[in-house]
C-alpha cells in the first residue's frame, strides 16, 4: 500500500499513452480533481501534429467543401463580434482549421496586423532563448512547460514589446488568454490568484515605467 501511494503521488495516468507518466510531464488543469491535464505534454504535442497533418492533407475539393456559408468573427479591438454572411469571400483560407477559414475575418485580420506592425518588436531568437531560460522554460501562469511567449498586457490593448511585459507561457494558457486584458482573464482563473498578486505588485508597475521611457 505504501508503494502504491508513493507511485500515485509521483505519477499520473496519461489517457493518450494509456500508461502512467511522471507528474512533471503534465500541464496543470484548474478544473480536474487531479489538478493535471488528462494527457501528458508529449502526447498532446504528438496529437496536435497528427491532427494538423490530417487537416493539411485534405484535397482541394474537401477544403472547398469545408467552407461554411456564413461564420462568426469574434472581432478585434474596436471592431465588435459579428457574423460574416459570405464566409468564402470574408475570411482568408487556413487548411489547418476544420472549416478552412482563419478565426477572424479579413477586416479584423488587417486591423490586427497593423497593430502588431506598429508595436516595436525587438525580440531576436537569442533574446527569446535568454528570457525562456531565465524562467527555466516554465509557464509564468500555471508553472507548466512553457513553449511560447505571451504579452501580459496585449499589444492590441496598448501593451509594449519589452522584457517587463513578456513572459513564457504554455500553449494552453496562451490560447486561453488570447488578446484579453490580464486582469479580465485572471478573474476567470481563481487558481491563479497568486499570479495576479505578483502581476499587480511588480509586473504592471514595471510595464508602466517601461512605457514612459
């Protein structure tokens, strides 16, 4: 019994591999009883690659048939969410998405591109590696494995591309936060209260000082 207890605390069941994996191989999940995702990080990456390969291998006829007549666009910045009646002409193509359309319409995509180009992006590969190494490749939010960089305050909402405003993030947290204000996003993540305290006390003041320089 003691051995089983030790194993349970050191490993977790991976629904993808159908075997136990070290708990360090799992990203956190706020709503599961175990506090971990149901599958390990490695299986999730492999599944995503297989899924993307399957979507991208569709024929031109299949891709064309997947385009809906109309589609919801979540909007961007000052552009509110809206339905694009003619999705075929209103959205750019993406063979990696099930409906062969990007998530935002062409108008919102142009607005997003303009905002990002206006932001001063000075992050080279070396600086990216340096920042990720500083955090030990650990997600700033949930302490899972960091594979991306995220703006605490999105560029779309006035955030700057500076060291104080950029943190490593796992794909799950980055995708969940998207371009929402950090305060708004954390309101829906009670499991990250300690992160909000740190952001309020240290990170945001530093971002404000960087913005005035």
